[in-house]
C-alpha cells in the first residue's frame, strides 16, 4: 500500500524502500556486504591460481 494520501511519486521526498523503519534495511545491507566479500575472496583466489600458471 502506498504510504501517502495520493498514489503519485511527486509526493515522495526521500528514500522509499521496503522495510523502512525495521531491521530489514540493515539486515539486507549486511547480507549484501557478506556476499560482496565472498565474491571478492573467491575471485582473488581464482585469479591468483591463474597467475601462478604463468609464473612457472
């Protein structure tokens, strides 16, 4: 449900997303940060392994 009297984006004056005012934004941000770190670690490991093949 739209939280304003009229359903138009003209009345929105700030950030508007699901979970505002609850723990959801912080939780989803934490999950996204963890996923980013995992992807970076896995990617770095993969690239290091590929680079070692050329060092031989």
